[in-house]
């Protein structure tokens, strides 16, 4: 097996120091989690632990509306004070049906300690599931 050249190692070291591009090779912890919201509900998918930064790289939202009605399914990020920061994904409905969408972020979205990601529906006819991936690093 060939060893990487010093030039290649230098490029990797540069990228490793660019926040949100690739995880820190020593400190990073992978995160792959999901949750569901059934009917008119909001469910937490993930809360960033104390003294950590979460780099959100991917979100998948799948939803179904069982009967025609105006409604929506969302993946939303709130800060530690419960103030809305981002609508990551939104699926609007007027007629019954199914939807699915996956989205990748490069560079990753950076979420501070105490921030949290939820999946939410605003109508009883909607069921949804959401999955997120990324990594944690110490502050």
C-alpha cells in the first residue's frame, strides 16, 4: 500500500482545520439519530450536549398526509433559549400523499451547546419521520 505524500498530508491538515468541512480526526464523535412525529406533534430529534459543537451534515424528512387538508411537516432548529433559528426542511400539503427529501450541507451547519433539532407537524392527518447526521466536537 502506498503512503500519502507530504503534499497530500498537508492538504488534509489544512482541510481538518477548516470548520464544518471534515471532522477533527481526534475529537469528533459521529451522530446519526432520528425520530417521528405522529399527527399534530413536535418531537425532539437531537439536543447538542454541553461543551460541544454539533456539525449538521445531512437531514432527511419523510412525511405522509392521510387525507386532504392544508398542513406541513418541518425539521426545525432552535437555540438553547427556544428561539427558532432555521427551518431546515418544510413539506407543504393540500392533498393526501407522501413526500421524502434528503439534503446535505457543505460546509456543515454549526449548532452550539443547548441547541436542538425537532420534527414537527401542524395537522392531525400528517405523520413524519426525520433523520439527521453529523458530528460533535468539544468546544
